[in-house]
C-alpha cells in the first residue's frame, strides 16, 4: 500500500530527527512550509524551548513576496534574530522536506547572513 505525500514526509522527518537534535551549543533550526507561507524556529531540545522564530506572516518584507524571495527574506530574518540572541551555530532540520526550492533558499540566505550549519 502506497503512502500519501504527507505520510512519506512524516516518515522521513522521524528518520532525520533520530540523528538531528538541538543542544545548548548548537540548537536546531527547524523549517515548516505550507503552500502559502514558510516558518522557521530555532529550538533547544534539551530544555524544550524555542529560542527564536520567524515566518513569512510576521516579516513585512516576506509577507508581500512569493516563493523563493519569501524564503530568502525569512532566512535573513532568522539569522538576524539568532545573532541578537547570541546564536551563531545551528543544526539544520529540513523537517522531512527535500533540500530543494524554498527550503534550500531559506538555508542559503541564513548562511549568507551569518549562521553556521
């Protein structure tokens, strides 16, 4: 029996999360994308706390943009918030999505803005 697209993504997500964990030194940068928007959080899994977050809904530059431009703006925004919180190194959690398109654009923009992962 074939899995749906969502079920396949969740299976991949669980497989990736077995190895990717956020610590105090290197928190986890988790990405979620819907059809319309993209969201990102920096999470410390040891404490169970979200240290910083950004989304295309809250960022005025990203809200008007579409697709790849939107993801780049959110990537820059999360990097700025991370620097303000004193975070320089993170572990990237693609959350079961392919490292392609909007997810890749967000990651590259965050790297260019100064995050190391």
